[in-house]
């Protein structure tokens, strides 16, 4: 490709609005992942601590009355339990409601407030089906709602933000609601970006580089090298993806292998990322790269076979250029666009496979990922709680869609006769 | 001259007797006109804009004649042919409001797809450039020839097979029985093009449009195919509209020629007169650029036409050839020339046609 | 033509052996017995167990019956599934395989057929109206559909089929648990009630998931075919759009379509893992996952070999079909 073709392609790309949008989305995700990896603005701990009552809906929507009653009662219950202990003041200090703590540690004051609300709570529990009453706007509905509001305002008085927290921060965390352990769904979804980008990027890079290398070599040199690569390729390709992933994960799952790996890499993982190998994604990386390299390999090999016959490659050969040089300078640039496209496709494939693997318990072990979020939300959906699965799905959908659009646009621009 | 009719009720045409291989046609207004193109303009919707590929093209095709359309790549000859056949994608193609293609009493540009289907292959047939890819690789020769008969005739299976074998024989391919069951990839390029011609003539169309039929073939085969087409034309009275960029092909095959440039017709002329006494500067320059023997000894350089064909997006308003014309005058840039009669049976689109009396001052 | 088949067969045999090698190596990276018995077993028990299952034998460098690899290869080619499962005492691998194949097939085959038929039709429609609204919306729908995880489809499918639908209509047409073997009931009842009750919903989910990918690919194939010269020739002969699409284009498009169908098979196998797990259908996929979880080594090894064999057979089938469809292959 000449320079002019390059700049024309670039111009066409810049005019392609969906592609630009997709690229910026991808960069946004990438930047988020970078921030998460390299700085401690947010750590995994943030995603593991409870923020509020569990299964709260996002965007500050109101729960059903039954739930509101139970949630607010639970926070009062905690105070009550603390008050009955031998050293109430000490206990009170460690009472939390999500990320909130008690404003006052005065037992007498607290006891009086509790007595105040006890009556209301008992009365509310007396009703058969609060949700139905409110929904039908029956007689007592407004009274019930008033009482609930009163309970909640008392709770708001009693609890306050912990040291170093802000109201804005709390609201941010609650933006998409909480999961069944009260953890912030938004934070979990954001943290999952880290996993996704890591997995996608490493898998994509390694697979594409390895696959391209083998493909070029096989296509260009032909002969026994080609046969060997073909055999290798067919072998890996004949095992269905998932089966290979499962078998490899099985193989890498035990403590033994991790010790081995740790010794080999000199505790590389522990030093750089600060976490032992078995808790990293390295088994996932190995499994993915071993299965995904075949895609680029086949495509690049096909292209290499075509390029080999082109005049300028033959000219270079006749001129006596070394074969390595021909490979690198003449063939590699011409498969660059295929590498890019395959990278996008593999990225997407890796993310989606990670979701499935994590669901099966074989992927990410510690901390949230979209797969784990979806897995945990299975039960919630039956109860009508969509926030966790919705957040995970949307976050993933946007990234995957962006890659799809981007790779389509690149294909259209670089190969106008291409369809699809 | 025998024209066989196969249950379609077609009448025998006035067969044009040939003496020297080129039929003499009376150019008088009463001569039989097979197809009449009037003010054809074809534009395409491309990236939000209309791009005009064929501009105000008008010509007649007489029955049984061989009319050539010659011009360089991109001049609009293929688009003209496909406009007649309505093979362009409907949703992005627009014809001029006054454009007409008159055939058998109707305007083809107004026909529905169903009406066009009846005409294609039956009354007007078309063959294309690439014989290697023109045939469907997964069907036999016999079945593909059969297809045209199925669409347009009421023959039964036995009759069709007989006709197919007859067609294969007609295009001078040996062993029709064997060929019937063979696949395209088992035939050479020249043979495939013969089959394509056979397919086109299967239903004895009035007009055969041939879009660069020999460009992809060896020169030796080319000559054979052209001769075959001419023979068939004389036998069946089918008019041939031959599109090519090769003046040699025109010389061998055609009675009359249209010269196209940048979407317009610039000259219409009988073949002999074109070669001996071209009127339009473009035609003249084309002829002069053909290398001839003796050039080497005289130490002459090849003549070319300087400049480039104007792009579709920046067509000049006036004469489209002016930029590259050696006889250019200021009038050429101001007023677009129209196609005017010039001498006997000729038309030229030029303010200063080369052979007319109105010679301009030699440009200094 | 027969030499062609023979060549394909001979080519695939070393590939299959390669797969077996790969699988066996992968499964021995971590000592299988150790994984099964856990950390609490004594070294002696472990060693005894290893001896019992022949895991102390040399891996390759011995006569076929004495090396692990050799004997396994022999087992596979003689279809010897008599190893006992570790997790299900009393049952051999063969027994387990036998009862799991049926449910897997009950899911995969209908899914394969439905997906292919529906995708081909949709893509033909999209390709023939290329560039217009219907084509664009189909493509957009396909891309969005591809970007949602399989799991989400399963979860919502179950929610819709097993909770919403009963709530709205009062019927419970779809079960999300369990499966009835055809042997436990009459054929008629199986086809009209039991199969749809247990399997129709997962099959539909499988179809929806695969449709995005397949439609885009087939559409691309169709569009590329429709740009070919022979299509123009056919139209110039007077063929109608339908005759062109289904007569000329489809037969030529069969080659990439067939390839694609074969590639879909492993995807189906994967899909069946998830579907079987979620819908508690006792098929091969679910069995394999359970075996992996419980470190049931013989089952994992044998099942993987069987799945790979299925893939290879599917490849061979493709080669056969190519020859049937494309005369250029047949006559070479």
C-alpha cells in the first residue's frame, strides 16, 4: 500500500462516524482499565464491600413497601443487637448499614428512638400484604406510605456517612443499585472492565502475533513447514473451543500447577501485580490463547499464499533479498489489516468466552467480572430484579458492539469489495 | 438465410444480402429500425449525489446491421447497453425524464421488471466480456442452454434438447452430445464464449448486444469468434450492437460505428468513412494513435492524446473533449456542441469537425 | 472421486491422533488421581490408585498395549469404553456415554437444522434487497444480537418461558428442569409432548443466539455470489429474481454454507453445555462439566475424545458434501 492509499483510508475512516464513535468508546474502556490496573483510585476491595441494603434498584428508585420495611427494620435491628451487648458503646461503633455508620453512640438516645419506632414497625408487620395494598391504593395505602417514610427518616437521622466518604460518592455507588450482598453494582461493572480488557487484549495480542507468525511462515515457505502447521492447526481446530477451554482450565486449576508456574516465573505475578498466579487470570490466558490462535493463522496463511504469487514478492526474491526480509518488509504490512480485524474479533470472542467460563466457575476466581455478575444474577431475575444482569449486559454489549462496528468499518474501508 | 421458427410465430425479416461481408444498408428513413434510443441519460445515486454516466445519447439500430460502439474505458458504452437491457440496479439508477428506448412499439424504460424479463434473452440478448466467469460453474452446459428455452418457449423437453444440440453445433463446437453434459470448467475460454453466444441466440433475438466479447480472448480466437458472430448474424438476421474499445474489431465486424466520449456520442458514421475520413477530432486522434508498420524506420514516436478523460464529478459544461483537443477554440469552452448531421449518413458533435469546410484557423 | 475421499480420510487420521495426544497431555499436567482423591489422601493410596488405573505406565515409549498413549489410542479405535467411571461406581464410561448421547442429540440436531434453514432464508432476503431498509435493519439486529452473551439469552429465555408465560396464559408449556427419555414413553408422546416441553425452549434459544452470526455470514456469501458474472448472464437470459436466487446463487453458495454448518457444530456443542446445565438436561455437555468438577478422569478423557471424533467426522462429511455439490471437486 502506498502512502497515498494510507492517507485516503485514514480520511475515509475519519469520515465514518459510527467507526469514530466506536473507537472512542473502546479507548474509553481501555483508559478505564488502565486506571484500574495502574492506580488505586478503585481497588477490588471497593467492589467487595457492601454499600447499602441488598438488591436496591438503581437511579434511586423506590423499592416495594415490604422490602423497604424489611430493610429499614434490619438496620434498627443491628442497633438493638449492639445495645444488648455487654459493652454497647464499643459495639455501636462497629454498627454499619452498608457504608453508613451511626451518628451518635449514645445508648440512651438510641434506645429512645428505637422505642419510638417499634410500635410503627409492629403495626406495619401486622398487614397481610403491604405490596398489594399499596399497589391497589387501598384504604390504608397512604397511611402505610407515610409511616414508612417516617421510619426511613428516623433511620436517616441515626446513620451518617463514614469517615472520609461523601454523599456524592455514595450516590454514585448506588447509581445502578446493589447486588444480593449489598455491593455496588456500578463499581462491580466498572471493575469488570479491567478483567475484560486484560483478557481481550492479552488474548488478542498473543493469538494474533502467534497465529500470524505461523500463518506467514506456513504460507510463504510451504513444504513440510506448511504441513506441520496445518497438522497443528487442524488438531487444535478439531477440538471444539469450549471443550479445549474446559480441559485446559481443568489442567491448570490445581495448586500444584500454580506452584510450578510460580517457580518458573520467579513469582513474577506476585511481584508485578502483587497477587499470586492462581488468583490471576493466567490460566485463562493460556487456555484462550491456545484456542484462539487458529483463527488468524488460517486467514493469514491464505493471504500469504496469495501474496507469494504476486509480482513484487517474486521480484524481491529474484533480487536476492533474504527470505526473512521479504517476510517482514513485503508480506507483513500487507496482512496488517487482517491482523487488526482478527484482533478485534478475538477480543470480542475472548470477552464472551470469559463470561461463559466464569459462569461455569472456571474463569475469574477472585473479584467480579461480567460473567460472575450474570451468574449471580440468575436468581435475582426470577424475583424481577434486573439491575445486576442489566448492568453487566449493557457494559459488555457496548464494548462488543463497538468492536464489531469498528472491525466492520475497517474491513469496508480497506477492502471495498468486501461484503458483510 | 434460412431462419427457423420454433413455435413462436416470428416472421421472416427482410434479410439483408451480403456481398463483401458488410451489408449495405439504406440509411433512408424507411429502413427497418429494430431499436431506437432517444435522449438516453443514465445517472447513479452515489454517496448522496447523482452521477451522470450517459448523457443525452440518441441512435438507431437497424434490423440485421452490425453497429459498433467504440470508446475508452469509462465512456459510458457499457452503461448504455445495460440501460437498454435494464440490467442496472433499479433503486440507484435514474433515467432522464425525456429518455426513451423504443423497441417493438414500447418504451423499455417504462417497462416493469416482468415485462423486461420477457424481452431479455428472447428479443434482446446480451453477452459479456469474461467467458471464464459468465457461465455458472455448477450447472452443465446443456442445462444452461436449456434455461433460456425454458423461460421463453413452449417446447417440450425432447424438442429443447434437440434445439440445444443444434445450437452447440451452430457455434461450431464438435461433439454436441458430449458437450451437453459437460461443465464450464472443462471447456476452454474460446469455447465458453461460443456457448455464451449460443445461449444468447437460443431464442433468435432481434438484437444481440455484445459487451466486449473478445477482449478477454487471445487474438487468434478473437478473430474466429468475430467471424462466427458475423456468420450467425447473416444467417438469422439478428442485429448486433458490438461494444468495444478496439478499433480493429470495429473494422472487422461493423457496418456503422458510434464513437463515445465521456458519456456522449461524438460521432456516428459508416465504418469505411470513419477510417478514411474521421470527422471528430477525438476519432481522428484515436486513429492516429494506432501504431502502423513503417513507424520504426521513420523514427516516429507513438502519438498519444494528451490529458485525461474528465472525471464524472467535474464534467465540463461545454465541449467535453476541449481540454485535449488540438483544434480548440474559445467557442468550444463556451457552448456545448450538439450532434449534427455532417455529410452523408454521418453525425458529429463538434463545432469544428475535421472534414467540413468550416476549418478553424490553425491554432498557433 | 473415491481417491479424493480416501485422501481426506487418511489426512484426518493423524489429526485425530494428534488431538488424542493433546487431550491426554493436557489431562496429565495435573496428576489426575491427586486431583480426584484430594489433598487428604495418603501417598500410598494415591500410588495404589495410580497403579490401578495404569497411570504409572510409560506414556509413549513402549509397545502399544503398555504405554498409556498407545493403549488409549487402541481403545478409541476399537470403541472400547469399558473403563469404569470414578465418580459413578459401577458404571463404565460406555454406560454413561450411552445414556447421555440421546439427550444431546435431541437438542443439537433440531437446533442445527432450524438455525441453518432460518438463517439461509433470512440471508437470501437480506442479500436480494441489499442496501435497502430491510437489509440494513436485519444487519443491525444481527450485530446487536451477537453482542449479547449467550447466558443472558438463557436467563431471559427461562424467565420468559417458565415464569412470564405461565403467569400470562396460565399454561406451563416449557419446563426448565429435567428430561424424559424416549424409552420412557411412547414415540408419539415424546414428539408431541415431552420433547417440546423440555427441549423446545433451549433449542429456540440456541437458534436465536446462532442466528446473528450465521445470518451475517450467509448474507455476505450471497451478496458476493450475486455479484458474479453468471448471475448477470442469467438475468440477461430473462431469469426472474427468484429463479436467480434459488436456482443459480444458492447452489454456488452451498459450498461456504456447508463449511459454515460444520463450524456451527462445535458451537452447538458449546451451547449444549450451557443449555444442558441450565435446563438440567442429562446430555454429554453437562456430564462432561460434572466430570470435570469431580475430577472423574476416565470420563473426561473419553468424552473429549468422542467430541473430537464427532468434529472430525463432521469434517469428513463436509468433504463428501462438497463433492456432491461442486462438480469441479468431483471431477478433479
